[in-house]
């Protein structure tokens, strides 16, 4: 009977050791990004609140590995379209610490505050950020959009 208790205690000790190892692995493993609003096609105020910007793929679908055009829509806080804006784009994958594989730029003004952004390419899955520096009659401001593929 005493040897049975030794096996039971040894089994409990082994189970406790395995649970501890699994907890350590789970708690120290890198986590996938959990960003509120990381989906595409959303609107937000710029950093200083001068504009409301929205960003979405022109054809409605993100295509990994292909050059594509996106639409950046700029409006004032009152909803007036922002015309004649100068837009500079940068970005990359913050977790991989590399920039964009292309040089996106504003190619056309489409009216009603909409700007076509050409040369956007996402080469891999993960979190991408696009930074927009905007200068218009109302002033200069910035906005960052997260795109999770």
C-alpha cells in the first residue's frame, strides 16, 4: 500500500512540474498584436484633431504581395472635405522593425476630400502601420492607421 502512495505522490509532483513548465512557456511567449481598431477601413481623428481621416483599399480587399491603391479621405471636424492637401506616407511593420517595401504616395485627388494612395504593398502577414503627414489650409497634422493581415 505504501508503494501505491509513492506512485500517486510522484504522479502529482510530475503533473505539477508539467503545469509549471506550460505556464512559464505561455506567459513568456510573444503575443500576437491586440490592437483596438486594427481592422482596415476605419476613420479616426488626426493626432491634433484638425482632420478626420479614413483609409481603405480602393477595391475593398487587401491583397498581400500585390501593388494596390488605397483611398484616404480627409474631412474637417465639421465634415467639410479637405482639398489641396499635401500628403506624405511612411510606415512599416513595427514588430519586425522594417519599413514598407515600396514608397506609397498620393497619386490623384478624386474630389470630396478623397485622395488615391498608390504603391501600397504588404509582403507578409502581420501588423502594418501607415503614417500620414498631412498639410492643408487648416494646418499640419498626422495620423497612423494599423492594418492587420
